[in-house]
């Protein structure tokens, strides 16, 4: 999974102007810090978080999951201005805390850039990997993403 993510990140155009963003993100019931590095027209991010649900009765420290990806601005061509973005997302998209199930896919969303904050709202369509042990096939899966970061 990490090799595929690295290979796709290399395809995005990179510039010398970059800045780090730190905030909070929600991706498919996964809540955690949003660590993002924004370039002129692209950005890469990783969200190490803990899966929450109504029946999970809280978070455990050994249940850390990861979601990461890359985004490219399509509306105005710059990540320091508000607009739409398209991106790649990969990580753990299982519905359960008891097992992990990786998924890869595309993301479409909007980022609102203010003076000191950056808000993102998006949706992602991913393909979850098959799991022969649990008799699960590859399947499409839609998820919602949201984050707020300090610039």
C-alpha cells in the first residue's frame, strides 16, 4: 500500500513553495490529527487516528489506524486559495475495530482557505481489498472526509 501511495505522490507536480498544516480530521469514523504539507497546487496528508462508533465504547490506544493521500487544486490551480480539489486517498476503511481492511480510491471536495485556517469537505470513492479469511470480496465504498487545520 505504501509503495503505491508513494508512486502516485510522485506524479503530482511539486514546487518549492510549501507549508505545513496541523489540525483535526474525520475520515470514515476515524478521528485524529491531520498532518498536511501544502505546495503551490498540491498537498499531501496523513491522518493517524482512532476509529469511533456508537458500539465501540470509546477508543483504545492500540487501535490506531492510518489514512493518507494527496490533493490537487482544480478550481483556481492554487492550494492557498479556496476552491475545489481532486485527489487520491488510501488507508484503512474497515467497518470494524477488530480487523483492518485497506482501500484505495479518489476524492473530490472543496477547501475553504481563511487567514489562519483551512477547512476541507470531501467525499471519496474507494475500493476495499478482498479478505479471504472473512470471505469478503473487493467492493466499492463511499466515505465522507472533513478537516480543519491551522495555517
